[in-house]
């Protein structure tokens, strides 16, 4: 048999008759492929498996933690410090180099272990595929490994099977498949072999079956058109692999800060070293070593050694807080991105809705009844169309009859396990059972009265299903219960149930029922008609049960059902809108259903929904305009979702994409932040996402956004703190050397003297500043967190206003420190009498105290430091800890030796404290003036100041 390597996809198999596809693929609908031909194709095309991504070795993951510019800068500083130690040998060990390396390794370890679970989306996709398949080979039916299925194989599908590969249907007997994970469609799709005219999106290809989906009803035969990576599942896997690694705004900003600090370090060191060599006429190896030591000291002063580790630690602590709010973070950097989200692009099924069909309305001859409650829990209010809890007798009889028919004409089972209700079988049938339980029709009662004695299975041609039952209360008759498409069912009915009686079904009444059916459809309700008839027991033949019994029926009513919105989703959408976050629905469901759900949730205020077919015809430029207006997208496939997300990102939106299905995985990977459902979500979506919701609750997304905003605000606080104190250190070193003669800074032997030693600065950066900075990351959020719009994508983590404040505080810190240094040594502007070691110890202690006062100043960019002063207990603990550590450095002998410090008197401590407190009082006065001017401008109608 000749092999045709053209796949069904390239043939557009859904548009061709089944026999044409079979011929094109060189197969036979009755005998299938021969074993030899199948083996040859398997060897040529490869197994029916998804290509697994090559695992990244652990050492490469660890090395990736050292790529940030700030970390590289630290490593360079450590290397220079170690080389100088080799030349000088002024201490037993290279303390500076060791300390820097310890911080770098700590940061790398934290990042490595937090993100150790590497992405395995493709591997999880592979797990979803079927392990076994039933095929026809050489005219015989056999079971083979799904990986051995090849293009051209004839596969047989039964209820409960997982489809092993993409295929074109040849035969179908009431076949239905669940494709929610692939297309987003809530209900199982009825499958028919007839060719489709024209283009059809994935969700509308009713003559195709797809790898990884499951058969929920009926049986069928199909010819395989695509295997492995050529299947729809495989194409999603390719998109996942092709997704470029994204860097978050925080990562980009820290990289920028690292590069900037590197340039500043090089510039300052070069200017100072060049100036000293030229002015001081430095010569000889000893003099050059002194100058190089100064360069290292400047590098140590400029680089906040603890910053990478503190960022990682604060994000990790934030992750723990978010976990308590049911948001499990898989990637640390995703935390601050979520807080910056301006768009939440959400899947509908299972995310905004429950992915559980629920009966909303039952319409009978005497009126309409509305059923409350959602999902499969059999609890909910029952109200008449007028909103009354009391239902009149005729309507009550009709309601019970309609739901009795709906309950009995099913094959689904309602079960409760560990307090959770779920359906085994078709979700539509499950919804009918739940509705019957809500009005008090117990399963035991119905089973006792109606015993099934026959069934006419559902057929896509008839669009009906009937069951036959004995009736313990009317033993002379067999009850026929039928459900199906309302228009088809009406054509089989000649009477209608009214109360406990029946009456003739007139043409006017038929038209009225069809009109009501259209109204229900306009509410996005999926409708079913239910009808019944009685057969004399003596004439009933169990062996003659067929569709001829579906005539002379009595119409009982219409049942409207929907996959309802989550009860908490509407409030969550409103909260997101209030926070300036725009919710967008992207679903594979029907546009009418999507628009109604979107309007009900408050996502949109009209019935406008853009479809995937319209997207295909839309150029990128037009889509770029429409994404700013359209909030509901329907009948879309994975490629459409990616295109929408990217169009939003091109408009500078920070997109958080939520979803639960396989079809959502590429968009989850490419969005700025991917959020997967933890309960209903597939392993694929969870592995592709940055954040997983433990409770599948849309409201948890908004709670996570709030937490993310709080974390981001705290990151800004400790960045403001660390960089301002580092700015003070740099200016202290720079100005101290530049004006050494003016402030009496001299080593006494003609050699170069420094205001601070490199070990002093390293101690401040890593120990004294570390604990308070970490405590700032635990600051609680305030009431304004969700009242402000999201941070613009173009706005850096550190704004111009923050840089101005950092320099302002740095000038205060350096000025105060140098004045204390001057006052501690002879000569200079303020006469003192201490030694160089004493002066350096005083400057060292003053700088530590400056950092402790600055931590309170850094809690807000415009509010008073005394506001909510005691809400963060960890901040006070960290300040006390830093104070105790400084006492140890000054008084413990071995630490005195390591840090070249001397003991201080109580008067010395008082001077250091009073001087350092100046940063608090000057900051308070400055902010008071700014706030007062802001209120004045606001009262005069001027635009508010940007205090950031």
C-alpha cells in the first residue's frame, strides 16, 4: 500500500467527505492499514508522542542565578578585594571578599531553590494523551499502544475513551466528546461525519476528533489525520516551546540599576584615583595599593550588597502571604508583575464560570419557574416568574412532571464525595438531575416508582433521547420520557401538559413555545424540551423499542440551563475595575453565551463579542485599535488568544492571563503573568503559569493583585532605603577624600586616609541595613492600595522623584557623617582630639544610626514617618537588632580587631544619635511643606503633584 504523507490537516480534512480523506491517506475504512504498512509509517514518521523538552541541568539553573548585572558587579568587587588582599596580606583572611561572596551565594541559593521546579508543560501534555488505542489493522480489531498509532490508522472510539490522535470521523453513533480543555466549550460536542462547507474554527469542526479529548457518549470510527507534534495538542506544545523567556519590570529595573551602579562606580573610582595620583604625586607600589584600596572602598560603598538577597527574601515572604490567600506563586518575580497588572485576560469556562451546567429556568404551560443555586450542589431557591416563592398548583404539577422526565431520561449519576458534588456522565444530564433534587424529587423516590425497561439512545440525526419505565402508581401503563432539541421535539407532540391534565397543542401554542425558546437562547441558556406519553402495558414489547415510540407525545416544558458565573466573580470584577484593572474575557464558547456572561459579570455593557473568525480577517493594526474597546472574545483558538495578549501588550498593557485548559497554556506562557486554576486546571496550564489559584476563585486573583501591589510598594520602600543609605556612603567616601585637608583627615604618616574602611561599609550594607530592609518588606498594605490605578509599564520601579529623594537623603547622611568625623579629629573645620581609628569609629557609628533613622523615613514617599509608626513590629525588632550588633562591633575585642574600631563613651553615642536623627527631622519638615503645597494646589483646582 502506498503511503501518502500528506496529513489530514493539510488536506483540510473537515471539508472533505470521509472516503476522500481515506483515499488521500492511503488507507481502507473497513480493513485499515496492514501491519507492515503501519510499521513502516511508524518508523518513518516517528511515534505518536509529543516531543519532550530537553531537561536543563541543575548546574545551568544555578549559574543562571549569577547573570544579573548587580550580582556580576558584586563578583567583580569580590575579585578585586581578594587580589588586593593577596598583595597586602593585612589580615588573616580576605574578609571583604568572603563577605561579598557569601551574600552572592545566599541570593543564588534562594533563587535556585524557589524556582527549582522547572517548566514541564510539554511533558504534562504528553501525560494527557491516551496510553492505549483501539484500531483496525489488516481487517482485525486490536488494542495497541497509543504511541504506535500512525496517520491512516482507523481508530474506534467508545464512551470513556481518550482520543489517541487527531482524526476525521467516518462513522458516528450519538458520539460526543468533551473538548473544554482544548476549545473552552463548556458542553460536550456532538460529532457527525458530514463534511463542513467553508472555513470552520476548531470548536466548530464537528466531524473531527482531537488528541487528548475524551468521549463522553456514544461511539464512532475515525481515520487518523495527525499524530504527535502535528496534532492540535502538539501545536500547542510547539507554541509553549517557542515562547521567549519574559523578564518582569522589577527584573528589568534591577538590571538597569545594576548597570547604572557599575558605571557610577567606575566613573567615581576613575576620577578619584586619577585625581589622587595626579595631585598627591603618588608613587611606588605601596602608594598605588592605597589608591586601589580606595577604589575598592568606593565600589563597596556604591553597591548595595544585600539588595539581590533582600529582593529575593521579600518576594519569598510575599509568596507565603499570597499562599494564605489561595494564590500559589511558582516564579518569584511574578509577584510584583501581578501587582502591576492593568488587564486580566480571563478564560470563561471554569474561571469566571463554574464549568458546571446549571438549570436556570423551566417554562411550562402555566408559566416560568427560576431555580437558584449554582453548580452540582442540589440547593437553591425556587421562584415563579413573578419572583414569588409560592408557586400555584398547576405550575407546581407541571414543574414536577418536567423535571421528572428530565431526571429519568438520563444516564448521568450525581455523587457526593468529601462534601463535593460532581457528575459522572454528561454535564447536561447532570444539571437535570440536580434541578430535580432542588425541587424535592429524591432519587430513591423516583427509582422506587419508575423502573427503566428500555431506552432509545440519543442520535445526532434525531436530536432526541427516550427512556421507558414502568410506573408503580399506574401499573397499566408504560411511561415514555423524551428529551431533546425543542424544535424537533415539538414536531413529535400533539398535546401539552396543563396542570394534571392534557390539552391539544395548537399551532398558535407551538409558535408561542418556539418564541419562548428563542427568548431563553437570548439569555444564553441552552434549551431542552421534555415530553412524555403512556403505552398500555399489555401492548408493550421490550424487544421492539425504537424511535417509532417518539410520536404522539405530550409536551411538558422547556428547560433552560447555563454554565453560570461564579457568585463571587461579579464582585471581584467590580473591585478590579475600581482598581483601574480591565477584565477581558477570552473564550472558545459561543459569542451569545460569552456576551451574556460578560454583561452579567460587568465585564462589558453590551452584547458585543469579537469572534475568532473575525480575528482571522483583521489586520494587526486594526486589532491593535479594537483591543482597547472589545472586552469579550468568543470562538477563539490558542493562536487567537496569543494574538490578543500580544496586541494588548503592544498597547503597553501589563497582561495577567488566567485559564485552566490546555488551550490556555500558550497564552499563559506569553502573558506578563500567567494564572492557572488549581482545581479544575490541567497540569499543562498549571505548569505553564506563574501563579496557580488553589481555590479556582476569580476573586482570589483580585486578592492576589492587592497582595502583589503591597509587595511592590514594599520593594520600593526598601529600594528607597538601601539606595539612599548607599548614596550617603558613596558621598561620604567621595567628599571625605576630596576635602580630606579641610576636615583634618590624615593618617599621620603622610599616607592616604579614608573616612571609612571597606569593612565598615560592607558591615553596614549587609548587616546593619539588611534586617531593617527585610522588615520593610513586611509592611502591611494600606487602604489606598486598591484605589489607585496600576503602575504604567513605562514607569520604572525607581522613578525620578525617588532618585531625587535618594540623593537628598544621601547628602544629609554624608554631611552629618563627615561633620562628626571632623569633630572627632584634630584640625579641620571643627577641632577634635581623637585618633584616626576613633574618628573612623565615630563616622562608622553615625552612618549606622543614619541608616536606622532613614528606615522610618523610607516607609512612604510623602506621608509622615510617624503615621502608623507601630504597625510593623518586625521593623522595631530589626532596628534593635542592628543597634545591638553595632554595640558588639564597637566593644567586643575580636570584632574591634576585625573592624579596626575603638570603644566609645556615652557622650559619643549621644552625639552620633543626635546627628543621625537630623535625617528624620529634615525629611519631616520637607514632606510637611510638600503636602501643604499639594493641598493648596488641590483646593485651587490644580492638578495634583506627582510625589513619587
